[in-house]
C-alpha cells in the first residue's frame, strides 16, 4: 500500500515537471522566434546601412582604438586600394592614393577627445577631397574608434581655384590701371581697393579695406563725394567731375562713376567706384584755354594790324601759293575786292586784271616773289616789281616775301608785303631829270662852279672850273678847297 502511494506521488511530480518543461519549451520557442526576428532586423539594418554608405559614394573608413581597419565603404577602395583581407590591419600599413601626412596624428587627437578641423586634401590623380575625422561611438563604447570620411569636392575646389585665379587676374589688371577702382558696401566701407589707392593715399591698398570712406578721403573730400555716393546707394548710377581736396592725396580734379550693385530683387548691396585723376588734363585745359584767349587777343591784334596796315599784306595758304588772302590795302593796290584770290598761280589767275614785270620782262607765275620764297624756303627782300593793268595803268611795288612753316618745319605757305612806290619812283625820276638839266647847265655855262661840303672837301668841279683853274675834276674831287689856293690870301677869310 505504501509503495503504491509513493509511486503515485512520483507520477504526479513527473506530470508536473512535464507540464513545466512544456511551458519552458514554449517560452524558449517564443524567445528564439523573437531572437530570429531581431537578427533579421539587424541584418536588414546592416544591409540598409551598407547600401546607404555605398550609395553615398563617400569614402568612409572605420578604425578601432588601435587605429586598425575595422570597416570601409566601397568608395574607400579607390583611395586606399583596400581588399577584405585588410580588415584588422593597422591604418599606418595601408597605402593611400591621396596626400595627407597629418591623418594618423589627427586620428590620435580625436581618440584623445580633441576636435579636429576639416581638411582639404588632394589625391594623386588630381582630385580634391574634404577629410573629416569623428569619434566612432556605440552605446557600450563612448570612444570605440575613429570614423574617417573623404567627400570629393573636386568640382567645388576647381571652381574655387578658378575663382581665385580670376580674382588674382582681376587684381593684376586693376592694380595696373591708373584709375582708382573700389567696391563700397552699404555702410560706406571699402571692401575692395586697387593699388592706385595706395599710391594716392600713401599707404598699402589693403589698409583701406574695412575703413569708412570719410576716414580715408577726409572730411573736405567727403563733403563733395558723400551726396553722389548716397544717390548711388539708393540705386541711381552717378557720374560727375569736380575738384576734390583729398586727405594725403591733395587737391585733385576727378571724373568719378558710381555703379550700384543691385540684386535680382532690386536691393542695393554696394557700389562699384571708378575714379579717374584728370588733374593734369584739367590744368592743361585751363592753361590751353588761357593760351587760346591770349592767341585770340593776339589774333585780333594781328587782324586789326593786317587790315590797318598801309601796305599790301598777302598770305599764301599752301606751299604753292595757289590760295591767297590779302588785306584791304592789298586789294586796293591790285584794284580787286578783298574776297578775290589774287594768286597768279591760283585757279582764277586768268581773270586777274594785271601782269607782273621785272626789269622790263614779264614774270612767269613760278618766278613771282612769294612763289619763289615758298618753293626755295628763302626770304626775298627788296624785289621791285611792276604791275601793268589792262587799262594801261602802271604801278611799281617793292616786295618782301618769307616762307611759313608748320610745327615740323615743313613749308605750309608764304607771307608777302607789297609797298606801292610808284609816287616815290616818279619823284626820283623827276629829281634825276632836274639833276640832269642842272648838270647840263653847269657843263655849258662859262661860270666856274665849285661845290664843297661842311669840311671843305670838293664835291663838284665844273668844266669852266677846269678851264679857269687848270685842274681836272679827277684831280680835285675830295681834296680840301683850301689846299688849291683858289682864292688870294687876302680874300680867303671873306670867301
């Protein structure tokens, strides 16, 4: 009886254990199913992460705390020539296709908790990358290693280099120009200034950057510049010229142009400034203006003299003297209007009412005094010409001519003066005739005629004197009359 009870009790315990085992088995089955789900979820996350890293095309390398290779993305293969067997190798032993001598030192800094700035590095193939180092952390490992990312920035870097080269080229061009070129922001501060600013204000052009205009140019100059600049900052293109008293640069006459820098929405963010130094030109213009005024005054004087002169003045306006002008006296002398071209080598020569003679021979046009002076480049002085008009009138002219030359010395024309000496030649003719008649009388009179000067030198000795005193004219001319003893000693004082 006791045996059966004990067996029954064991049987019940076994049933209870069986039920407990079944329950535990069910729990293990459930836990295994959950674990499989987690593994599958982790695999999916890992695949998604791998796909993400691969699709990002960013070279990424994971290093552990010993700086051994832990993981890498497909893009990293090209930069480090990685293969699966490189996992676990020290990064120092892995060849790199880019130039970065500070990579491992910076990785050590990251492991030490020091932030490392991003670096731009260049690949051996000429490509550019932005390298970034960050700590590799997990929930259980706050500093489990280092993550290295190399993002390609070749296009951006090439654009930056091209922009920098363009800026250098622009700087070289603007620095070589004598014009002041600058950019001013809305706060009226210089953001760009070429080398001319340094030459003007006697300091390095870079020292101008960031400074307000009024501090650079001075209060007096800003009083002139300021209103124009404010108009430009309001969006209006401005041009002006003015005398400006600059600090350090002195008083300058400038031509300035302000060009607003406007964005697409019309907002003005600055002004491009171009300033040309026109001081020398302005002073030359003022000096030239004064010279023109003086020349106009002198020209007026010369024109007044030209018209008031009592002699004929003629100007040949070309080297052949084909086109000539004359003053009023010259026009009266030639019996022409002062608007007529009086040149005998000109296009209207056949219509002129006179011909020119010299020593009884008519002169060819190329033998006329002004034409000869212009052709030879010589001065003609005291040339006596005779004008014979178609109505028979004759005039005698005394001519002077000289060539005119331009700035390089080439003959450009000729000037001539003509004095009408007809009346004086007529007086001379009559005087000669009078002298000839007097000489005729003296030669035929029986009275001895003797003439001497204030110093008693004999100047005239008539034929009657030769007969009376016995000396010929050749023997006595020029001798003192006292030496001839023509008068008796007693009568000499009275004579």
